[in-house]
């Protein structure tokens, strides 16, 4: 057969769609690198070349992972030390375990359990970028995550109830807040927390591992419509919205009551006399001299009262800010994902979880170490001595 009529094998294509296909394969391999999964640029690899995208993606993702590991370690250590000191104080000084401090100790135990149960698996998942244990372990861990989150939030509500009774009904406090009633309130916390955490175990929604949250928890809608969105709404309302409204309303009423009390005391004891009273008084009349006294003594005590009012407002603001900053983003993201029926961006997946975990480090300071007596006993654990200061608020900051 002549050579010019021999069939020719098709030449391999090295350009056009073949080049794009090779680029996709290369970028797919780069995307499988452990750190690359955290970079937003790896989600759109079509227009990137391997030589240009690889170093940037790796460096950016490595920096994010290092920051995640470092910040989580700081939260873990701070929460472990803060709640551990509280626990040791009550062990060494059982006499401090009043009715109010039973709620504080319970909060410290819940925070400590978060350090032991929730944070270590999250840290391992950040390092390995995947869930390394069995599926049953994921279900158990997810159940405990929701349970502890709910127990911490509901314990904060019980602490607020205790302080509300102490401020608004001081003469009846020891009638209403007994040791038995405190135990029943703590039991109620766990019953309500179980009511929030158990539904996924019995089929209302499910528990799965969230890649960008690094945690096992209730499944998030992914566009397929399989997860039950009503559970996410139930969790947000029962686990966050109702506690937030309860805490805000009670602390608001406590602040108004404390402010009115300061105003009444100021008017009762330190009324400034009029000009007629001061000019008409006799220099030998001690009663009129007392009324005419408007010097540094009254100004000093007025500064004390104004300072108490400011510290009361400061405590209210600190309690509300710590609660909202720690928990609002976490539950809002869950509600948004349920409403949109899809995941949000990776950044808004893990940042709210870190803020929620940081509550276990904030709570010891907000609810315990602002008390002068608790600071004194905490310092004494390390052989230090610190005297209580008059500047510490005495209206409702004491634990």
C-alpha cells in the first residue's frame, strides 16, 4: 500500500481543552494538600496555574492553620487555669460554698468539661483537617457539644436569677434561694440541656462532622433539603434567644433598681441646703451647721455613690457583652444556614465556634474574679495576699 494512503494515528493534543484539563488535575492535586483546603482560592482553580497558585495557597492556608491552632491553645489554657483555680478555691474553702456560689461552681465545672470534651477534638481536627475517630465517636462528641453549650448558657440564666432575687427581694432571698432549691435549679439546667441535645440522636436532624467548623454537631443544610431545618430553629430559640432575653431583662431591671437605690440614698443623706437655709443658720446651732455643710465630705461620699452606680452599669454591660459576643455569632450562623439551606463561607464557620469556646475563658473573670473575696482566696492559693478594695462593686457583682 502506498505510503501516502496509510492511515495516520491521531496526534496527541497538547493545547486547548487538554491544557485546561491538565491544569484542573494539577490544581486538584494541590487542593488535596492538607493546608490547601482552608484557602478560599482553592475553590476556583480553573484560571490558576500550578506554579503561580501553589506557593500562595500553601503560605496563606498555613498561616490560617497556625493562627487557628495558636488561638485555640490560648483559649484552652486560659479556660483550664481560670476554672481550675475556681474549683481549687471551693475545695480548699468549703465554707465559701453558699447558695450563690453553688451556681458559680457549677458554671466552672461546665467550662472545665468543655476544656476536656469539646476543645481537644477540635484541636486535633484543625491539625489533621479531618475527623480522625470513628463515626460513633463523632455522634457522641456532637451530642456532648450541644449538651455542654446549652448547660453553660442555662447556668448563666440561673446565676442571673439568683442575683435578681438577691437585688430585687433582699429580705426574702434566704426564703426563696435555699440549698435544695439551688440543687433543683441545677437539675433543671441539665433536663433542659438534654431536651436540646437529644433530638438528633433520636432522628430529628442528625449529627455529622463539619469540615470548616472542625466539630461534630447537628447537621447543617447543604442544599439537598435532607436535614430538618426546624431543629436548628428550635435550638436557636431554646438554646440562645430565650436565655438572652431572660438575662437582658433581669439585668436591666437590676440596674434600674440599683440606680434608683443610689439616687434615694443620695437624696436622703446628702441633700444640699438652699441659700436661705445657709444664710439664716446660727453658727452655734449644730443641726443647722450640719445642714449647711456642703464641703469635701459630701463630695467625697457622692463620688463613692456615683462610683457604685458606674460599676453597676459596667458589670451589666460586661455580662451582656460577654454573652452576646461569645454566643450570638454561633447561633446566628446556624440560623442563617438553615434559612438559606446551604453552608456559609469557611471563615464564618470557624470564627463563631472559637468565640463560643472562648466563653469558658471569659466566664471566670466576668462572674467570679470580679468579686474581691474570690480574688483574695485565689491569690492565697499561690501564697499571695490581696486585701479587698472598696472600689469593688457591692450591688450585684459579688458571686
